[in-house]
């Protein structure tokens, strides 16, 4: 087994938006950027808001509660890259969107 898990299908997350999925008891935010799909841990480290429901601009999502901004490709906090959330590998298999969770950040 290669560790990838199907979480959605193409079309489930419109381009320019994100959504949250549960994967192995972990919440993952999946984003559909102009360059494809990206996945990061869903919970903002500041106060625990769902990043999957935040506004996506390019490859940067803003936390809906306090506007902390994270790069959805790297998981880095835009204003201080020393703080980050885990980013996860994403692939398409047919029309299935699959992620492989990173165990360490």
C-alpha cells in the first residue's frame, strides 16, 4: 500500500475554493488552485479555525477567524515561515483526488 487515500472526486471542490475532509482521524483542508490540488492540515494553529473554509487567493488561504495566511503548497504561515501546518502530497488517479498524509511537519 502506498499510503494514498481517496478523499474527493474532481469537481467536488471548485477551483479557487477549499473544503475539509477527515482522513484517518485527522482533518485535512483540500484546495483547488489554478495549478491543481493542494492539501494542508485543516486547523489553524492560532485558535483552531478551519482553514478549509477560508478564502483562497492564488495559493494563499486566509484563516476565517483572524486572517492568518498560509501557503497551501508549503503549509508555511505567510507572515512568518517559522510557523506552519503540515502539507500533504496530493495526486489524481482517474477522477479521484487522493492524499498521503505527512506524519511530521
